C-alpha cells in the first residue's frame, strides 16, 4: 500500500490499482485531479479544508466510476449523483476494490 500526504488534510491510499482519497479539501490545489483519478473518496466532515465542494463536483464529472462517501451534509451539498455520493456514519464499513475504510472514526 502506498500512502501520500498532500496539503493540510488530504491523504491518498493506493493499492493494486485502486485509490482512496480522504478529505480532498480547499487547501489542496490538486483536489479535483485526485478525485478524478480515485476509485473512492471519503469526506470526514464538511469543513472546507476537508471538503472542496467544487473540486469534488469536477472530479465526479470527469470520472463516472468514482464513488464519494461522507456525512449526510456532504450528500446534501453534492446530491446523490445517481448513487455515486453516499452517506456514511460512524461505525460504517465501506469496501471498494482493495480499499476499505472502516471503524467508528470513518465519518
């Protein structure tokens, strides 16, 4: 597994061709590109430094396969995008390829 730390809060985990982007926020200029290249995105909360709404929307438009998981407030702002934006709550487990965030602190 490869872990890459970006500006402020953004982290990318990559393994076996799958990538998990955590908290693509406004302090990370490449957030839209990271989302567009991702398999799955996890937004932990809606503060702008963890959740760059426009960047995530742009990434969703560029990659029809990426799925975004976050609290209900994130889903409300992005819309469900044909089921590609999904609500997670504390304790949920989300699996996508070889990337599987889980545990009480996921959301």
